[in-house]
């Protein structure tokens, strides 16, 4: 089995945790504001990776290393904001 997912980050984060519990490998499409689309501006950055250049699809192995995944996002102006997850 292998899972693929895209959607709101809060949903992806909870699905990621569930899939890890069941040991199911997966890939997820992370959505971020992309301004330049070539990796220069950094508006789409998530822990040093740029979604426009390094993604937008990330494997479960990469997602495990992203401390901001599921907790922080970038606003349209590029500032880091807390993501509200229940």
C-alpha cells in the first residue's frame, strides 16, 4: 500500500500521523504561497526546503524532518504564522 494526498495542511498533518502509525509509506503535496517560483524569494520555504523548487510533493521521510509541517505556515506577506490544529 502507498498513499498520496493533497489538501489543507492541518488535514495533511493529521493524515501523516495516522499513516505513520500504520507504517504506510506516503507522499503529500504541500501548499505554500509561491511568489517567484524559482527558489529565490523564500516565501514558500518550510525548514530550509523551498516548495517551488524542492517540492511541492514530499515523501513521508522528508515530512518527518520538517519541524514546521503542521504547526506553521507563511502568510501572503511571507511572515511565519501558527497553524491552528485540533
